[in-house]
C-alpha cells in the first residue's frame, strides 16, 4: 500500500509513523509512506495556504489551489508498484481528516486496508475550502467527536489503524482478529506473570489449561466490558450516553 499525507506540519507525522509497527511495515515493504508539506504546492513567495472566509467569521480557511495541485500531482507520481512514469495509475482514495467526517471504526480501517493508494489531507484552521470536499475528496473521516488543533494528529491515527491490518505487519495474524471492535465487542482483560501481585490474583480459569473454558470466560468478559464502557455497540444506547447496568 502507498500512503501520501498532505499536511502543514510534517514533523507531527514523521516521528510516530517511523517507529514500532509503522517502521516495520515500511521495512518489510507492506507500506510506502510519503509525508508532504502542503506549502510546497503554493505559488507565491510567502507560501500562503489560507485566507479569510467569505461571508465573514473567525479564523482562516485553507485555500483550494495548493490542495488541488498537490493531489493532482500525487495521483500521477510513480511508486514502487507502478514505477513507470506517464502511465495511468490505479485511482487513489482521497481522504480529508475533518471533525465533520464519518467516524473512524475498525470496519472502516479494514475496508481502507484493501486500497492500493491513500492520499490523506490534513485539515487545519477553520477547515478547507468546501470545493475540495465537493470535487476532490472521496471521504471525510473523523477519529472522534472532538476537535484537534490540526488534522496531522488524526492522520497518524488513521494511518496506524489501517496499516497494522496489512498482511505481514503484525507478528501474529490473530492479533488483529482479536482486537477490540473486530468482533463487535471490546477486547476482554488480559493478564501475564506473576500470577499473584500484591495480593491480586489472576483468574483461576486462565491458569487451568482448559481452552474451552478460557474461550468462554474471555467472551463473557468481553461482553461485560462492552456493556460497561460501550453499550452502544450492543444496541444499548448511543455513543456518549450513560452505560447500561453492568451484567451480573
């Protein structure tokens, strides 16, 4: 997979996406990552990327011109899978990180992991000129019901969520399958050595060696945790509402 990130703050993205599993993904060839400074596509000497909104209002709006220029160029840029210049490349999916977008879910991350090329635009200021949304972007994505200083932080979250699902990135294929949300539930509690710490003991069932009982216990615990922390996943209320009573 190839991912291009367009941002006004490249350094925010570089550090977390060049460590741990994201570094491994690039080293093993599963990910080709490029982080670009959007100012490189401006045409004035001051590299202006924003302007005041029409109709008045607070803040500044990101201009359409450099965003269109950047995306149009990146769509034509050869990559490791398609190194020959001047040939038609597979159409990338263009994503805008925005608090007004569709909320990121594990299923969305899974769907996006099947794309060959993602171009991620990081919003900033009071957002982007809406012509970008109307005529350039395939999907607006939000990582949650809150507002961040800029979209670069959100782009890192999206990239991590997607890339870890690519073949060969995680050491164990089952790791992603057991993640929270993968089966519609939050992941149940996990324990490791020592079996007793400051009088707190690991549940006996996990030490029993009975894999059937362990699987049953983990499913029950996953359901309890989901009901307590995210009842909306069980149809028990919308995200952010008070949880239902914990199961006995």
